């Protein structure tokens, strides 16, 4: 018999940092630990300015007809 999770239930993903801390000793001895370690230089943050294409708000203000 298989246990099934109802589709309407929300399943929280595991906390990656917590799992790494919990299994730190096992990870340090693992020959493939580079795969588990998160590279610090793999994320870049960029701000892209969007041009505004309208002169008036698309959504009317409350009370205007």
C-alpha cells in the first residue's frame, strides 16, 4: 500500500542549509561534496530599468468614472 499525499495539501520543501548543517560530517567525507556545496559566486543581481509606456495609470483611481 502506498501512502499518498492529497493534492490539496501544501508540502514544504526541506531547508537546504539545515540539512547541510545536520549532515556536515557525512558531507565532509563524501568524495562528491563539491556537488552539495553552493558556490558563492554563482548568483548575480542586476537591476533592469523598465521604460514606462503610458502617461496615465492603467487602473482608474477609486471614485473616478
